[in-house]
């Protein structure tokens, strides 16, 4: 079944509707990781200040990050699905919603996550599928983050891998269509379901 992003509703700011000449990088670390990885935001912001990119921070507006570099915009908890269409890269904590929303929009990802966590597993899968890279929080210095971002922005293979996954997701049946099939099965009907690889499976009611 197709993943359909829902990150809440909000008015879309004008800047989110237009692309800039420079790459745009969206950065979000969720609400839990910053508390368990003190100093991570400092390293991320230092890395972002070295990139020739426009940076959007999707984070808690109450979080005190100090003075921001002129290329960095704090957007608060603006829904990601409003921000990502104009972005070129997502740097995040490996949350499932952020990971899948980024894949739907066909964007390369840099996943910063603790080693022993489900978030790290999302990073491993993104890496294995050629849609991004993972960097353990313990290794996430400003220099390493900058290096990873430059590679993800500069190597078109990551964008190609991410777009390929977005196309795969778009080919999956919608939730609305799937509900109709489940209702038919629940009422005793036999339903043929065509998978993406062309194989047809029968669901027996």
C-alpha cells in the first residue's frame, strides 16, 4: 500500500513554493534526539554554515539555538510535506515519518541516529537502497556532516536512487483503493491483488 504523508496542516509560506539558485537543505532532528545527544545541534549548524546552500530548520520554535548563520532559516514545526518539494536534501534523525515523507518526495537523506536504535535501522535501509547515507550520532562532527552533505548533493546517484523509490511508492495502490479491497474480503469475496512485480495474489474471503 502506498505511503501517504500527513504532517499536519498549516499555511504554506511563499518561500516554500519556490526553488532557489542554490541547493536547499531541510534539517530536522525531532524532539527526542537533541535531548539525548547534547551538542548535536551545534555540530549540525556549524556544518550547515559551511555549505553553499539555503538551510531550513524544521524544529521546535522554543528551542534556543543561538544566533543562526545568514543562510539558515528557522521554520518551526512547519509540516515537512509543505517544505520538501523545494528541497534537495534532508538531514534528519531517522524517524519513520520523516524518512518516508522524504522518500515520497524523492529526496536524498542524511540520517543521524544513535547506533542502537530503530532510527539507525531506517538509516541503514536508506543507505542500502542508494537513497542516502547514515552517520552515527557519535561520529557526527561538523566536519563529517559537511562531508556527507557535499557528497549527497554532488553525486547524482543519490538523487536518482531516491527518485526511483518515490516512483515505486507512487505505483502502489492508494489506501482508499486498499480499503475497498479489504471490505470485499471481509464480506467473503475472493480478490485478486496485483503486486508491483506483476505477480497476482488471491486474497480469500
